[in-house]
């Protein structure tokens, strides 16, 4: 199993646009072989949004990631985010 976790710190005025972007990213993955699940989550105790995508293995992630990235390629994350995205690529140990 391979998990991609992206932690976002949206500027308040761009929160909805960022959530819509995260949904587009997930929609580009849904239904494809190799994806287990994909989620857009909000932390109850902060402004953070978390994208969570779980793949059967790293190879599936590498095969599917280009389509997901293309879905959000034009999104101005540098405008929408307070801080750079904290991306984690996690392998079960």
C-alpha cells in the first residue's frame, strides 16, 4: 500500500477554491485501477485541509499521478496557500 497525503494551509478567502481543486484532483483518480480511495478532509482544530489518496502500491501512484496533477495544473496554489503544501509519500512498514 502507498499513501499520498497533502497538507494544505488555505488563505481564508481561497478556501472554497482550494477545496474545489482538491475535489478535481480526486475526481481524476476515482474509478481507476490501482486506487483504493481518495479523500478531501478538513482538520476540525485548524484551517488545514488534507488530501489523502491510497493506492495499492507505489507503481499505481506513479501511473495515476500525472492525470491527477494535470487536473489541477493551472490552479494558483501560490496564491491560495498560506504556506507551501506539505506533501507526504507514505509506505506501510
